[in-house]
């Protein structure tokens, strides 16, 4: 494959970076563990054409796809920007555009494109049973169950929920009014929610698309993690060039140079495996192994780079008010989203056992 970014990817990434650099400030992000969604920033991205650019033209988008979405997510990771691009665009709106009809697109996708609505996805990690069950009921289904820590669930206007039904699984589309939402605070933000359903009526099923969502969601997490660790390493290298200890720049110490060199290799491993998996998925090729490999590196390397950044920064690195700490907690959250490194290794083992070739 050709790892060169397309012109569309470069342009979209550049536009996203300019907007986020201008608007994402420490004051806007608020104190550690607060916020988690910046509605004005979400609207600004929509007005600039970032939100709709990588969605099909059939639903009013710019016609680009997964690779361009990953470029946007990497910039969101670099800025640790609190916007629901992954859940609302890469997963929610893209799924409705792919598996829904014009009526559903008008109802759910168009408000997202305008930056007015947020979509959340209640999707269990790899190997974890569905938290919801569905039973046929007249012209629809009745859903019961719960899932905790649903990203951006506290601010969502609609939910895609995967539920077990008749020995299989289906993904249902629900209005927030039919869902019981209890806001939760995760390691870095207060954007998640405990989502509970007690016989909620659903009339829209997008079919058995849980794996479709999970593969794209995992790739999206990897793309965002790339931005997080890339920027964390940049901040750490800059600090090592300025901070003096014992009369010398700490960047001149062999142990520090080695840690930074290892972190650089880790960042490049995340980059390489991400784009390989994203390209295969965008081309419609089998990509489950590549996606699991990318997530393994996003988790394992993300962990190492985040800890290296904190260690090199010393006491400042563990200060929750320090800029770097935002990258540390973002990396830790993304490390475990949709399954950590151990879960990915198990998944790879299952894939290889099923198809040794």
C-alpha cells in the first residue's frame, strides 16, 4: 500500500488543526475531570465543513471516507479537543448513511452535519456480551439492559445500541427521550453516561452491524491515540531541550535520550499500523487482524509514551493542571476503549486459530 496521505487528507487535517489551535485553550477545556463536550467548538467545526466532509454525498457530505475521518481524529487527539467526532460522524452518521434510508438520514444525519446534534454508540468491547436484549413487539422491538461509560452519552440526542436478539445481534437507533441516561465522569472528562433501557420501544433497526461499527470505532480510537501520543512526545522533547538539571539540559542525559527514542519508535508503530488497517478497511479488504494489531499498538505504545512523558516532566507531569496531564489521561482512556492490549492479543489469537493461513 501507499502510505502517502491524499491531498484531501492533508487539507482536511490542516483545516482542523487551524480551528482547534485557535479555539482549544486551557480555559476552554476547564479543570481536570470536568466538561467533555464543547458545543460551540462542535458547531464551529460543522460550519467550517469539517464534520460533513468525510460522509457520503448522498446524505449531504463531501464524499470522502474513512481515511479522511482518521486524519480529522488525529488532529482532535493532538488538541485533546472535547468533540464527539468519533461517535457522531465515524460511527453514528456513517452507519445511518450506509445502512439507513433517506428518511433516517434527514432525521439523524442532517442535524449532526449542522453541528446541532450528538450521536452516541453503546457498543460492548471485544469478547464482552451485549448489555442489552431485544424482543419483537408488534411493529418494533422492546429493549432492556444497561451499559456503563458510553462515550458522550451525557450529551447525546440519539443512541445506537447493540442488543442480543434471537441468537444474534442487531443495532437499534433510539431517541434520547426513550433512554435513561445517568452522567458519569471518566478518567479525563465528564462526558460519559450509564445508559439504561427498561422495555424501551425501538422501531428502527440498522441490522447486524456491530462488527462494522466495532472495526471502524477501533480504527477511530487508534487515529485519535496517534494524535495524542504524537503531541505528547513533541511537548516532552521540547521540555527536555529547555529543562536543566545539575547544570545540564536533561535532554543531554543518555537515559532521557533513550526514553525519548523509544517513544518515537512507539509513535511510528502506532502510525504505521493505523494507516495499514485503515487503508484495508477503506478498500473493503479483510482487516480484522490489522485492526486488532493497530489497537494493540495504540494501547501498548500509548501506555509507554504517556508514562515516558510524565517521567521526563518530573513532578509537573503528574500535576492535573499541567497541559501534559491532559495527554496522559487521554492516552490512558483510549488505551482501554474497545479493548486494551490484552484483549487485542486474545482477539488475534482467535482470528489465527479460525484461519491459520
